[in-house]
């Protein structure tokens, strides 16, 4: 991983999850690029409440989609989430906990750092 890629705390971006392997690049990191319109940069620990919420919003994250190398998620999995969806979930009271060291600094362009800190996990 390139040391120049920073997390929201200003340190090197840490891996989010390798099993299931996450990230736009499917390399375990919550990095982004110009074609990632959702900015999947928030490393979160998935909860049942979040899974129910995102399904109700039209994004089923539980059903496997092998054609997209997507295993389907369950509570306890770590996953790189879309920053806007995480913020929507926060406003709905169902935001999953966040791994700050593995959340890309660009997340703070959408989500205030104090909200991420309020939901941080160890």
C-alpha cells in the first residue's frame, strides 16, 4: 500500500478487510478512483440494522453477487461503504461502527470527522 494514501486520522491507510475482500479494487483497502461515484471509503463493521436499512433503500448487501465478486455480507463483516450511504444511515440512527485507521481521508469531504469519531470502533 502506498504510504501517501492517508486515513481520516492523517496516518497511513490501513487494510479494512481481506475476508471477505473489500474495496473498489478488491484489495482490502477503502481506496477510490474517479469512476467510484459512490466513494466507497468508509471502513465499517456491518450490523443487522444497517443491512436492513440499506436493503430498504434499494441496496441489498446480503445477497451474493458472484458476477461482481461480491460474497454478500452478514453482521460482523468489515466492508468499505459508500460515504453518502453511511451518512444517510447515521442520520437514520443505524450507522455501523467505523474503523478510522482504515477509512480514507476523502470520507471527510462528505462526513464530518466528529461523526466518524462518534461511531469509531477499536
